[in-house]
C-alpha cells in the first residue's frame, strides 16, 4: 500500500468508524485473501461495531499493495460505494508539502581554548545530556526507598517472563534470517531466571501463534505474582497506532501492532495484573531510516565501529503514525497504567544486530542488569542502556521507552 492510500485511510477514518457496516465485509475480506479466518475473528472480538471498524481500518495498512483497491471493491459490492468514493477523493488530494529543514551534520567544538576562539556557533543548539544514575550513599538501598513509590516484588518467582525469539522466516515473507538472535535469547533467559522470573521461551512463531502465546499468558491467574515481563526478538516495522508505535513480524511475514500486544495485558483485559508492573522489551526495527548521527567532541568511549557482520531488523514496510482516536478510560486506574515498553531504537529507525554477539540493545541491557539491578531502578538502568548504545558504531542507534509506570521498579535479585 502506497503512502497516498495510507493517508486516505487515516483521513477517512472518522467517517469510516461512524458509518462503516462491518458485518457484510467479513466473508469477502477472507475470500479475497486480505485477512485469514483467525484475523477476522480477532477483528470481530474488538468490541462494538465502531471499534471493529476502527481496528479494521488500522490493520488494512499492513495487508499489502492490493489491500486498498480490493477494499474499495468490497465496499461497492456490499452497498457502501459512498465510502469507497470518499476514500478515492481523499487519495487524490495532494498532501501539503512540509517545510524542508536542514538536517546536515553539525561539527561542534567543545574544547574552546584548544582551537580558534573566533569560530561562531549557531545561536541555539541543544544536545540531550545523559542523566547520571543516583546510587544509595549509605546503608541498604531498600531502606532508602519510599515504599509508597516502589512496586513490591515479594513473590518467588516474582512473575512470568515470556521470550519470543523469531529467527527463521518463511521464504515468501522476504524477511532475512536474524543471525545472532539466539545469542540474545540465551542471555536474557539466564538474566531473568537470575532475577527470579519463571522464564518461558518460544521460538519461530507465526503471527497468530504469537497472538495465542500472548493471550494465554494474559489469561493466566497472576494473583500470586507481582509483575510480568514480555520480551520479543524479531523483525519490526512501522504501523499506524493510537498508543504505542511499531509492529512486530511473525515468521510468516504478518505484522502485529505493538499496541495490540501491550493491550492484552492492560487493566481491562488482564484483571489479575491490575496495579502490577508489566514490562515489555522490544528488540526490532522501528523503521528503515539509518542514523549517521552528528559529530561532537566529547570523552564518550566506545564509538568505534564494532567488529563482525552488522545487520538490522528493518523491513521494507514504511508508514507515518498519526491518529485522533481517543484512548480507553476506566474509573479507578487508567487502563494503560503500570506499563513500560522499552524499544531497542527510536521509532522510524533501524536496530543493529551482530551475528556473533547479538544485538547492541540486548547485549547492553544484559550487561547493565548484571551490574546495576541490585541497586538501581529500571528507568535509571534504561538511561544507562541508551547512553551506551548511542556511542556505538558508524550508524547510530538510541533506545527509548514509553513509560506508564506509577512507581519505581526495582528487580528482586537473588
């Protein structure tokens, strides 16, 4: 699906959600090969007619080059030609050209006295500064925490940890083998077992199999446990989203939006995890862009290109995120509360992986957890991961997270 067609679906989403009659669409959508029967059943389970329509429009963007014309044909066949005409009009509207911004690398000199002092720098130039983690100065780290602002992890094991490791993809998916991912998987298995989690690993799952594993975990009784962790190692892409950006590919080449994965575990869908932290670690590309960075004179180590075969988890799927839909709301706690999603890379950019040592993100995350999990909270450690990964390589990468935790999260070390 080209960008004009995606833009038409986004512009017409409000009218489609309001007027689209979804019931007569399901059979032709399956018969014409746009969706499989399990995909249709999942769309039907989205809730009201409007919610089903909204999810259908979002998922259409991931269904390939013929999805848009086939959808228009189905609309006309089911007596909804006015909506097809509306989408065609939106598709033919030319987008407003964005103002071009000069993004050329800027070389900075931060050693003023060593060079010509008459060099003029831009009047405004801001560089993100990595925060330094606070360490407890004296006494036990536990004694220093305000217990009202710290999640309690008293259970043993403290929670489930599901790791999905997709390495080998079907030939028709056009997705390459993810060499080095097994190295990542083994590291995280050992690490989270040491952190008192019950670890379950699943290898090479198709999209629907991934959904089944995630739903099975979400439907378990977590009442006696204190938290839950999900790790996904796979190829990724950009998708249209409301809350959490990005998508993950199954080994069959079918994408699953990350926000759908996360929402299986929210307060509405997983009652036994309400008020408990749900942590997601996503090692996958957020898009295709490669970041060469900009030059800066500093004392950061490790900025040489790593040895070995360098690969990315990027795919040829690209789209721009954007939506005016409203998020869920409940009376007590917000539905997406107590959730943290840690991404290996900034949305829209590739995530680098080496065949011998695994991905930059997982390698660094494992090292940071080993050194600091006994004394620092998760957000401080993720800052350390971002700082270390951002110093690697010719092409640059910086991890980030969407944080909806209400308290500090400290791992329970053995």
